[in-house]
C-alpha cells in the first residue's frame, strides 16, 4: 500500500489555516526564517494542537511527514 501524498495547501487546511497560495506565501514570509536549532513544532506561532500534530506526524513518519518536512524547509530558507 502506497502512502498518501498531501499538498502544502492541504497541510495548511489540516492545521486550520487559510490554504490559498497567497496566504501560504504570506505565512512563510511572516514566520521565516525559523531560529537555528528550533524544531518546526516548537515554533512560537503554532497553537498547542497544531504543534502536537506537526510533532506527531514527523515522529511517526506518517502520511503528512513529507509535506511537514517541506514546510520546515520553506520556513528556513
């Protein structure tokens, strides 16, 4: 069985954030760059539920892990 691939827009929707491309671009610009050594889930702009979701997906290498990694990279560039 192949793992489901999610889009960045779907991740933002899952997190309860505006998921239009312009909004995603604004979010990334507003919150970049993440501090060196700060894990994505530990960033101060997440709600506790959002942080828990991001952490869990990475730790479990779940369906969302690939796109969570993508967001992590975007917030560090």
